[in-house]
C-alpha cells in the first residue's frame, strides 16, 4: 500500500503528509492477514491481481474500486466489484 500511495501521480491530488497519515491510520486500525489464494482472472492490469487474491483469501462481500480494470470485470469469484458511487447507491446513500 505504501508504494501505491507514494506514486508521483498522486502528488497533484493529495500531499505526501496526508498520504502518510492515511498509511499510519490504516496500520493502526486494520487487521493484516496473509493472502492465501492466488486468483486467476483475465484482468488487463496484472498488477491488480493481488486485490482479487485478497478478496478470495478473506471473506468479503464486495470489492470497491475506482480502477476501471477492476470495475469492468463486474465480479470475481462471485464477489461483486463496484465503484464507490455504485456502492453508495447500493447502500441507499
């Protein structure tokens, strides 16, 4: 995660300090679990395969993403893949 939020493309969107605060918050409140399943998918961007592997390794109800390569799949292993706005709509928000 830290390598993703450190990508230069995010410099114009959010400050390095804010990104580091986010990483620190995640480290403090999230439970880390190993990825035990290697997902198989026709996904265009192979770098996103780890997200599908995580979703299969941990019981999840949804994958929420703004990544078009993921959202275009619509689902993986029976797990719906939704944009943030589609997820909010599903919640009635």
